[in-house]
């Protein structure tokens, strides 16, 4: 009986540690060069329209229309895929957003081949930067 109890405790503890591990997401390791990168494009009407269209084509399936991470494919991941409407998200530099979007890591795909012109990714970044404002208008 005692052994059973001990085994049970070991089981619970290791399950706890395992689930804890799942929820601790590693920080991104972004090269300095990217963090300081300046957006070479302007967020005018025309560029924003291109960014929005590219976002719908490449990103919406996971990140969702408004960027909150509710796309149809988002359920495939048990990690946090980010919330492009949050204040914390917009506290990072545009270069950081560009790096995560273009280079990616693990489940976040790399887009260097699918979107060969980096300028197009900057158009997407411009669009993502508008999502916070957009959500403010529909939340309340
Ligand atoms: C197949 C699903 C999928 C698609 C499509 C996808 N992403 Fe992601 N994205 C993820 C996942 C999963 C993560 C979390 C990765 C991690 O933290 O390891 C992520 C993370 C991110 C992050 C970091 C979020 C944060 O909190 O800082 C950004 C920025 C991002 N994606 C941008 C994009 C852009 C832009 C596109 C389209 C060009 C795109 N993603 C397409 C799955 C996807």
C-alpha cells in the first residue's frame, strides 16, 4: 500500500513537471541586427492594403483575422502563438516582429522562400501594427 502511495505521488509530481514544461515558453533569441532594423516601407493606404492581403493569404489560418491567435489551425499548437492585439506584443520593435515573422522558429514557419521579397514582409508588419488600433474599435 505504501509503495502504491509513493508511486502515485511520483506520478503526480512528474505529470505536474511535464505540464509545467509545456507552458513555459522560451524567449525568442533575436539577433541585435534585427532588433534595431528600421522598417524601410511606409504605412500608407496602398501598402497597408498589400500587407492585409498578404496577411490573409499567409498568416490568417493560424493567427486569425484580428491577430488574436484564433485561426482555424491555431488549435494544432499547445503553445501560445501570440496575440497581435496586446499591448505587450506592440512593445517590441518592428524589427523583432519582422524577425519572428520572416525567420520564424519551430512551429512558426520560415517565410524566406514563400515570400522572397523582404519588402512584402514589411508590408505585413505594417498591417500587424494596425491590429491593436483595430481591436480597440471593436472591443468596446
Ligand atoms: C501554421 C501556423 C502559422 C502560420 C501560418 C503563421 N504562424 Fe506565426 N506563429 C505560429 C506559432 C505556432 C507561433 C509561436 C512560435 C513560438 O513561440 O515558438 C507563432 C508566432 C508568431 C509571432 C511571434 C508572436 C509573439 O508573441 O511575439 C509572430 C510575430 C508571427 N508568428 C507572425 C506571423 C506572420 C506575419 C505570419 C504570416 C506571414 C505567420 N506568423 C504565419 C504559427 C503560425
